[in-house]
C-alpha cells in the first residue's frame, strides 16, 4: 500500500486520526447520551419514592408511578409504590447498561479500525523510507513506535475519546434538573467544579512533556534489549554479559527515574482531585441538610442532589485518567508522525522494456552520504553486458558504495548512472532492483524454511529451478543432509546455518531471481577455496544472461574476472585483468604479494 501525502496528514493530530470513523463515534455519543438519561432516571425515581415515604403523602409522588400503580390496585399503597419505583429503577439501570454496551462496541470497532489503518500506514512508510532514515534511527525505537505507541492511541480512542463528551453531556442534562428543584443548592453543587476542570487542563499540559521524556527513555531501554537479543551470541562469545548488564541497568534506572517523576505528578493530581471532589460532595450534603432543616428541600430531593452530584463529580475527577491517556496519546501520535512524515523514495514510471542486457555506465559519479568526505569521487566506468567485473580495495574505499549508488539506495551528488543507456534516476526503483540481484557479506535470512527463503526471489519457481539454483551455489548437498531438507526451519537470521551456508543460500536466492546484473558483495568470504571455485565456475555459465560484479578481499574470487578495479578513497586507481595488473607496480600488485606471502606462510606452518 503506497501512502500519499493526504493519508500521511490524516494522522497529524487526534481529531484527524478519527477520519473515516466519526460516524461511529457520533453514534457512540448518541448512545452515551441515552445512557446518561437512563442513569439519571434512577435517582429521580428514588427521590419521589423517598418523599412519598417520608412525607406519607402520595401527592408528592410522581404521576407516572402513581398511574402505573393504579393498574394493579384501586387504592394506592406505599408497598406498591415502592415496588413500582424499584422496577422502574431496575429497568432504567438495565437500559443504561445496554446503551453503554452499544457505545463501547461502537468505539471499540472505530478505535481498532483507526489503529489498523495507522499500522498499515507505518508498515508501508517504513518499506518505502530512504536508507538515510534507517541510518539515523534505532531499531528498538522504531519497533516501539509501531507497537506500544499504537496501543496507547488505541486505548485512548476506545475508552476515552467520547468519555469527556459523556461527562459534559451528563453535566448539561443534570444542571436543568437541579435548577428546577433548588437553584441555591445547584450553585453550591457546581461551585468547585471549575477548579476540578482547571486542574484537569493544567495536568494535561504538564503530563505531555513528562510522557515524551518517559517514552524516549523506554525506547532507549527497548533498543538495548533488542540489540542484546539480536546479538546474544556475540555477547556470550566475548563474555560481555557484565558490560551489557551494566548498560541495561543504566537505561533501566533512567526509565525508572522518569517514570517515578511521572507517577509523582499523577499522585499529586489524584490526591488533589480527591480532595476537591470530597469537599464538593460534602458541601452538597451539609448545605442540603441545612435546607432540609429549613423545609426548603425534601429528603428525597437531597438524596437526588447528593447522588447526581456524586456521579458527575467523580466522573469529572475520573477524567484525570482521560487526561492521562490523552497526554500519552498525543505524545505517541507525535512519535508515530515522525515515521509518517518521513519522505518516501520517489516513484518513477516503469520502462516498457521487460528484459535488460546489463550494460552499466558511471559518468563522473560522486557520492558523499551528506558529509564533506566523498565516498565516491568522480567515478567513470563502463561495464558491458555479460562482463565479469572484480572490485578490490581497502575497507572504506567505496566498493560497496558503488553498488548502493547503482541500486539507488543513496542519492548521488553529481554525475549519471545508466543501465542499458537509461538514466537510473528516471526509472522506477522497484523495477531497477528487480533486475539486479545482490548478495551481501552478511545476508539476511528469514526465520522460515529454506524453501520459503528461496521463494522470496521468485514465488512461482518450481522445484527443479530451486534445485538448480542451490546446486550452482554449492548448497544443495548440505540441504539434503538436513532432516527436513528444503522444509527445514533455519531460525532467526539463519542462525542454525554456518556463515558459509548462509552466504551460499543467499547466492542461490539471487540466482533464482534470474537478474540481469548479479552482484556478490564480499559474499564468498565465508566459503572455502574449493567451494568458491565451484561457485565461480557455475557463474561463468550465466555470463550470457548476467553481468557479474564481484566485490572481494580475497584475490581468488576475482583473479579470473574480465576486468579488475582497484579502488582507493572513492576513486578507481587501477583497472585491468589480473595478468595485466599483477605485472605492473601498484596497489594491486602489492595486494597480490601480500596474499601470496600469507599463503606461503600458511603452507610453511602446516
């Protein structure tokens, strides 16, 4: 799913996030209103019932209740009136529950749909974000933004988004009723509510900053956990448990400290809210009792005032949880927006041609990764279709950067790179990358079966093609020794395979793709020389179909290439065949001498 700008902006704030679900939320508010009306019915009915009993006068009773009781008896009775009142109260309470159930269901469906859309938007944006974004981001932090931050938004959207409206509606429906029975006591009943609402507003603005700090501390903690789980074998191999434990303890203590400050702020709010709420209820009880003594208020009316005010006061106080969740949701949505506002890789039109011959041209190409140092500096190179090119050089010389530029993983600063005469900046990235097969030194494998990992390259490939690809990559025999063969699970990142097996499986996956250009980026470093020779001989059979580029540190991987490039500091300093370069003074000959010396020293020691 490709995101467009309009969809990205639909999550700029909580209001816009409800787009497409506002009808459900409107219906939720309707049922919340009905729930409030039925909820007020019980105290009203109780008011008349108490007045009838305490005053011993049916004249103060409700006319509806008296009319219903007359259906059962010609003479009104106190027991009958109480039973009818109780039945109406139970009915009103049941209707309150039904309306509340419908309200909860509507808000639940709306919130889940909103979060479904946000998850899809995030996942799509991450798949189309440029490589620079991931260079500047931590995996653990991104995982948290896509999981716990979305869960925070879901909780708020489900439980809280209409709770404030529900409390205000209840207050709006209650005030006219209270004013009708006693305006003076009504003013007393509402006297402290502005302070309660004001404390809610202050708490909201105060809590947002604390949540942002706490969320970032939790993200740092998540990153440490993610890194240690991913690299647990490195930690154990280097006996770094104590160091990593100390690193975790530091981030854990930092998270605890920030969460402590957050909880302390919440504790002050809850305590202050409780005090205001209790004082408000006490004022109603004390002043109302005084009015009862002056015969300005009945006991039933005092009960109604006390019950309704208690409900609305504690609901307003309960809005502290709403403010708490809203503060978290605003921060979480801001963190989610950080991903959604990331620019996508540009999408150009796909060329009409399906097949590519594999001619590659670099014309004065420079690339600097946004720094002053150039990773590629004025590269000029033409690779003919079917040519076997070897690239060598010291680490950091620009070998892998050359391939990243070809794949458009990073934008070049200047120059032109073309494939079959077509400027690659004018063609669709997906189309381009489908025609270039790349195998990295540390290839990524999914925690699935061997067959599923291979079919990533071509889901329609039949068994014969799988076997041919794995045979050419010298991995078929090893696969057949596994208990479940091609259905064997290889664990997360291929952990159950050796380094050489992972590389060979990745090569087989690339061959199955049938690319026009095949790139091996130091992906033969973990195989022995005989296996390396077998794979290279197999690749020679594909020369008519593939342009092959091999990046290596070991000369045996490239010495039979048509041409070898030696790179230093982002420049091609030597170019030619092995026979040509090894006979002239220069860095390539020096590399040959070093590796020959190393080989002889190994033979002598053996």
